[in-house]
C-alpha cells in the first residue's frame, strides 16, 4: 500500500461511533456481574442447579474478570506523558499517572477489577463444587481444568496488581492476596494475606492441575482457556519468576511450530485496513493471534487516545524509530494521531449496551485479548536469551522484524555489531555479556511497541527493576522505583473488616 495513504491517517481522525456492531458475544452470565456485590460475597442459596457439561460451560463464562486493567496500568508506564491540552476528565488515568490512589470505584479502576476478579473466582469455585458433587465427575475434567486455570489466572492478576511484584529475594516477605479455594458460605469469615511466594505456589498448583485436565472441548475456543491459552498463561507465569526453561517449554506448547506464522499480519492484513476496520479486527476472534479474549465492562476503548495522559509523538517515535533494526515502518504507517498530540494504534472496539429498549443509560463493553501469539513469541525469545541460546533468538527476532517493515534487507538485521552500535557505541571493551544485555533490551523494546495501550509494559518495568520517571506540565518531576509502595494498587477499604491489611503508603 502506498505510504501516502498511511500518512493521511496521521493528519487527524474523529472519535469512533458508539453504535458499531459488537464484536464479542456477551453471554447472560456477563449481566450477573453488573451488580455491586461486596468483597467475596457469594450466597449459596442463589446457585442454580447444574447437571450437564453444557451448563457447567455456561457457568464458566463468568469465571473470567469482566473488568479491565489495561487503562490504569498503561497510565503508570513510560509510554504515557502529560499531554496537556487534551481532555482531562478521567480521574483513574490521572491518578494512575501520578501514582495516586483513585478515590472511587468505577469502571476501569483497580478496585473495580478487584471485585470482578473475585466474582470470577467465585464462579470458578462454584463450578468445581458442582463437578465434585456429580456422580461421574471425571466426565467433566475439561470443565474442571478450565475452572482451575481460570481461578489461577484471576489470582495471578490480583497478586501482581495488589502486591509487590514477584522477586525471588523478597517474595517470601511481601504480603500476597487472599487465595480463595471454595465457595463463600459464611459472609463473616476472616481472610489472611499470605506471602507473595505462597500465593504464587497456589497459582502454580491450580495451573498445573488445570493444564493436565483441559481437553479443548469448546467451539468458541477464544472465549475460554484452551490448552493453547493456558500454556500461554503458564509461559507468562514462569517468565515473571525467571524460570526460563519452564517458560520456554510452555511457550512452545502454546504455539507449536513456527510462531512467526501466528503473529498479527501487519503487511498483508492490517496494512490494507481502514482505521475502524483495524480496531474491529485487532481484538476479535477472527484474529488468529488472539488466544483468549473477553468483553469487559470498560470505557477505555474510546478513552485511551483522547485524554490528557496518553502517548505523544516523542514517545511514539522512540518506540518505532529508535530500534537496532531501524524504523519499524509498517507499525509507523499504521498508527494514528489526534490533534497532533496523542499518537496511538487503533486497537479497541467498543459497544454501548442500553439497560432497556428505550433507555439512554447502560454499559460500555470493550474487547480485550488477555493472551496473544506476540506475547508467547517474546516470552520464548527472552527465555532463549537467558538460557544462552542468543543466536537462535536473534535469528527469530530478525524474522519478526521482516514482518514489521516494508522491505526487509540484511542492512536491517540485528547482529552483535548492530547491538554494539545501538547500545554500546562508546564502549571499548564490548563483550558477550553486553551483547546479551542488548538483545534483552531489544526484546523489551519490541514488546513495548506490540503491547502499547495494553498495560503489559508496566509488568515489564517492574520485573526488570526499572525506575519510572514522571514530569507534569507545570514542571514537577519525580521518580518511582520498582519497589516503591506506590507501585501497588490499594485494596478496597472495606476489606479491613474481613481481616485483610491495607497496603502501606
């Protein structure tokens, strides 16, 4: 496609219409989560009778958090700046950028995610109890496996958001989150915060057992933890613990064979799309890269590029231009800008669902991919490097670059010399350890480009112990170290009555 067509995209766009056709099937179970139940409340008298695998599968639709973390996490990253002059009406994004606690629970806030994650856990636990009570529970191993992995995933996200990030040297000292392994039958029960290390151990137990049982029995596979999605989760889980051999093994089981062929096809698909087609396809079930998707109650899909705390031109150029492989021009020319201030990829599609036939109020849903092939690919690349297979990783990274530039030539190739030129040009004693460091930095840069607007950059910053710098429009500057208490989201105040201590501030 001629570059001029792409360049025209950079001259400005308009907001999306809110009345597009919805991308994602919103099951009846989703409506259950629109209520504002208290922390971990789950009334056993309201449970329906479940007797078939199909009914169990329907229950498990609600075992995934119908809330979004992408917005408040992305706002904490180095992808976001104070784009003064853009609209400033989204408190959670402003507070997150400043590393302050939002004052209210609303869509796209940490507390909203907390309550929805525990509702998802309650559904997974209910399914497990129902399965155990059936006369032939082994006939429902597929559903049991999904319930276990879904329970593990919700706890995994909670511990990474509401506890200090996992580091082997501190995980046994830092408080984790309550790991709920059964239905809530006593609303006066007291909960304890075990350590991050123990929380991770329980996550792993559920994940390993669940993977053993999942059989891929669903038709709508992208809306459930299939074996592929579960292995993708395991690859992230072990990468975050620096258990690289396990992360590599699960990455290769998530996508057997040539991973490059499973990445989003920017050259032949997205490059030919209009901006609205791009957004409709990116997080949809039609995109082969998406391994697990969810339609969450979230406004972020139309807020992320039209608010004060967003990505500007300088940051965007740093992402796509300044790489050891040069300009990722396919990414550059498939980007957009708003008012010459906010620069972005059109990743999200939203749908407003009225509360009634003639209602003017309702809920906005945004589709999100929780795991995709790009993440699995980069998990594998990072694991290969740390396992000493650097040349193999570099060869695959060059194949990746060829999918993100229009005309790939050997001049674009990442090599030991190009890494030196880019990262260590002034270092006289450049060595193999520097080369390894440069390849890791290259992988993190490519991850940053691919996952822009998705919040995953924040976890990369924490696990690699980076400092996040902030500068506001009025000239105030401060830094957030990886172990700063402010990197941890604050829990709901009402959990204190359940015996849970709040995070220090």
